[in-house]
């Protein structure tokens, strides 16, 4: 999945929570648009996990998106 496609999910009004499934089977959930961020010129997402660690996601590893 391209970063631009994920960006459309994050920026739409009203925002709807969504989850992504990665090619390694991991699922990440985003409740608000502030839950994640992206670099302007890279296909890389990041978010802060509940543990406080920064998690990076290569947008090309996203294989499925679930909108709730």
C-alpha cells in the first residue's frame, strides 16, 4: 500500500478508526489521526506504542486495511 493511500485515510473527515495488517501478520490499530505520523518524502509511518516505544512501519509492508 502506498503512503498516499494511507494519508487519505488519516486526513478524511470525519476520521474513522482503522487498523492495518502487515505482511508479517502484525496488526496495528489507530483510534485517532494523531496516533500516527509519516515523513513527507518516504514510505515510512511511525507511531508511539502503549509502551512508549516508537514503532516504524514501511508502507509497502501493509497488506490490508480495516476501517471501523
